[in-house]
């Protein structure tokens, strides 16, 4: 049998058997079948749960900080509006006082002019 060559079907069967043997070997070594797999898996799950809890806490803290910052900004706006209203009221009061003084001065000047006019008319008669 010096020139023996396997046929196509023999080669296919040999390949199939080799693949099956590798598959069985891999299953025997698989992580799910190894000792301690369940312990490692539960440790990973516990770590994931703890990580997710920390992430949720950070998100809640960020939301709370954002709400506090928004409240501070709103209060600052209200304070600014109140002080602007006070400044405007003070300016309006100052303007009213200035107008009152100006009208009082005009009335005083008119009274002085009228008195001089009356004195001049009295001298001419």
C-alpha cells in the first residue's frame, strides 16, 4: 500500500472526528465546568451590583447639586430684581423730589417777578 491515498469521504470523516474530539476537549476544560466558577460569577455579580449602586448615588448627587444650584440662581435673580426695583423706586423718588424743588423754585421766582412788577407799577402811578 505504497500509494494509498484516502478518499474524499474518508478525509471528511477524519476531519469530523477531529473536530468532535476538539469540541469534547474544550467542553471538558470549559469555565462553566471548572471548580470555583460559581464563586467567581457571584463575586462578579456582587461587584457589578455595588458599582451600579455607586453610579446611581453619583447620579442622584449630581441631580441634587443641580437642583440646589438652580435654586441658588433663582434666589439670586429674585434678589437682583428686588434690588433693581428698590433702586428704581429710589430714583423715581429722587426725580419727584427734584421736580418738586424745581416747581417750588419756579413759583418762588414767579412770585418775586410779580412783586417787582407790582412795585414798578406802583412807582409809575
